[in-house]
C-alpha cells in the first residue's frame, strides 16, 4: 500500500486525443492523479467537472491534472467532448496502474462483490514524491481540497 512520502509509481498510458502520458515526463512540476471508476457516471462526471472548473488555478500553480480509469481512450474522448472537460484522461485498460497505486479493490454494492476502482487522488510533488493521498473520495468539495493541499507544497 502506498503512503505519503513514497515515490509515485511510474506509468505510461494512452490518453485522450490519441496521446501518451508518462509520469516521468512531468518531473519538475506537481501532478494531481485522480482515479475514478467509470466515464460518464454521475459521481465521475461531477468530479471531472469540478477539476475542470479549477484547472486554471491548478495550472497557475504549475500543476498537471490526470484522471485515470480503466475505460478506453475512445470512451475518454466521448466523455471529454460531452462535458467539455479540460483535464487529461488516461486509459488503464490493463488495470496495471490502478493496481500499482492500490486503488483496484474489492467492492460491494447491494450485496454483489466485484473488483473496481476506489475513487482516490494522489498529489505528487515536483520530485515525484507522493505528498498527500485521498482514498474513498467524496466528490463535493474534493477538487477544492486538493487545490488547497497543492498550494501548501509549492
């Protein structure tokens, strides 16, 4: 299980718009990596919109925001276009990164057990160290809380 102070696990994933995102390419700037279960579901949409609404402020602090889910790049592209999102979305279809970050967990809904993404956010400093982790994220006010934490590390 990752803890604050650990080095953030490296990743290379396909991202929306046909790009590739590598954590190592963002070295030297803070990075917000948020993991979410599924494109275009209510909580995930609210979270992506909240980060989009604050993306200018994150950018003003030099931070890059990446949303990661097991959805495909095609799904991410539709999701971004539908909601006019201004955050980068990465496709972890093989579930390698969600496992590396410890957010691929056993879930229970209405008595049905299954594996899925636990909504979580990792704030990574310019040196690649995890400075703060939010697990089992509740969406209302979360993006603002992450922005506040970012301001305390720069």
